[in-house]
C-alpha cells in the first residue's frame, strides 16, 4: 500500500498530540478520527510526529510519576511540583538588585580597568 500523503495542519497536529498526552493509544485516536489504525500511524510517520509523540508520552509519564511521588510524601517531589505549579508562592529564585544604571556600571568598570594598568 502506498504511503498516505496527507499533510496535517498545525491544529490537527496539536489535537493529535493532545490525545496522546491524555494517554490515548494509536487505535483509540484512529477510531476517534475515523481511520484504520495502520493508515493513522502512516499519517503520523509521514508528518514526522513520531519523535514528538514519544517525547510527549515520556513527559506525561514522568509528570504522573512525580505527582504520585509527591502525594506519597516524597518531600523533594513535593517541592519540585510546587515550585513549578504554584510559582507565585513557591518560586525558587534569588534576586539581587544592585541599583546601578548601565552608565554607572560602565563608569565603574572603566575606573577599575584604569587601576589595573
């Protein structure tokens, strides 16, 4: 059988990727879009989505595992989850404000360079 030459739109690709991220299988998605599974997987390959799908599935599995570990009491997983999901309260950032303008910095830098000559 010839390879299907159906080029998916960006929206179609996003929808298919969303189904995979929700944990749907090739067969389930093929049924949803009304295609035989083989035709559907050929279209996925033709549109170079295989690597993207594998990465998305792996990311989803890791996210689910992290969530499970956080619920099971793993403090590191809890902190990581909160730092990424509730950033406004759990942001892990050190901010240093020096109060200098760019011209002040250049002037100080030039003075230091002069001292080193």
